[in-house]
């Protein structure tokens, strides 16, 4: 798509580009969505890829993912042997409605900041208890829990000029067992529902994340593995207005799928009968 309203491109921004933010600006990373549709309100693009942020930095504390890390890089990451939850990286990368060409350009941060219900990087980050480092235009930064970042369909907590700098996944989450379920109307279609659950080794806890079927991520935490009835009640307690409606599914359909898949996941991760 030719963006004929763009009059300027900042190809080499400062290390803290937010200070120069002005109305009509957009951060440019992969650009796979930005160049896919008209952007009549934009006048200038600021290229973040020139900043050279590290894509993937493992450490004893966990894994740091730079916002400009591409989907291809995330999928190719070779985890430490004691990080079983890294199996979810490929699962979530393959949930993209996209070709390998898009994988080469699309970024983790871009998918998160789009804040669409079916964004698989959102699913991954929330399920693995990630936090986001956000840079403000005044040079300060803040930390946002991934579960609190998306607040609705295509809406998040970023203020004008703020930028998502990195995603931090804690080592405790990377060491958990995991299970997932995903439903779409076609094999390569957009997710109607995407669910991930994790369980800490040697414990009976459960952390269940529901996305794609809800307008924002829903994360249900249990100190001990629930029985089928308790789990069903928690699904039923999700407010009606959080269930998403689009051509890929009605709220009732998505609610039904969530209850069905939640019970399958509970049994898979060792729930009581």
C-alpha cells in the first residue's frame, strides 16, 4: 500500500525517539500492518529497526525479547533445556494468519501493540506472565503487566508518544509445563479462540489464559488444580461483554469453546476427575 499522506521518514531516530513524537507520527518496525491499509491520519514514520535493539537475550532471570524481534527470530530461538514452556513460541508463531514472508518482517512488539483479540504474541506474553517495559516521551519508563496492557479490541494502555521497548518473561514461567488449544474456522484462519495453560513443576497450581475469543486477555489463576465444576464456574463468571463477536465466531460459540477446551486442558495437566 502506498501511504500517500506520509511526508517524512525518520530513518535514524535518537536512542529515545519518543522525545520527538508529534501528532501524525507512527512507529515503524516490520510495517506488515502499517503498509497493508490506508493510514489517512499519518504524516511521518519513525523507523525503530535502526536502533539495533537485541532480539532475544536469555539470562538467569528469564528471557528478554526486544520489541523489534521478528516472528522468524522468535520461532528459531533455541531454548535452554530446562525451559519447557518455550515450546509455545512455535505454537504462537504458527497461529499467525500469515506467510513466511510476513514472519521475516513482522515483529513481536508490533503484534502486541496492534492489540487485536487474535494477536498470538499477546497470548504468549500473558500466558507466560510477561511484563513490558514502556518508554515515555519524557525519558522515563514504566513496567506494565502483559495481562493489563490490552484493554479492548485494538486498544491498549499506551499514551501518545509511548513506545513498547521490550518483553520480559520470567524464568519461573519458562520452567512450567504447558498445554494449549486453538480453534479457527479454517486451517489457516484467524483464531476464534486461543487458550494456554501452565502448571508449575511439583505443584498443583493452574494458570489459564483465554484470548482471541475475548476483547482483552482473560487470565484465571488457581492455587490448586480445580475440579471440573470449579473451573466451569470461573468460565461462566467471565462478563458477557468480554466475549468477542466477529465473522469468526459469536460470543456464545466462543464461550462454549472456552468451557470445552478448559476441561480438556485441566485433564491434560493432571486435574482431578
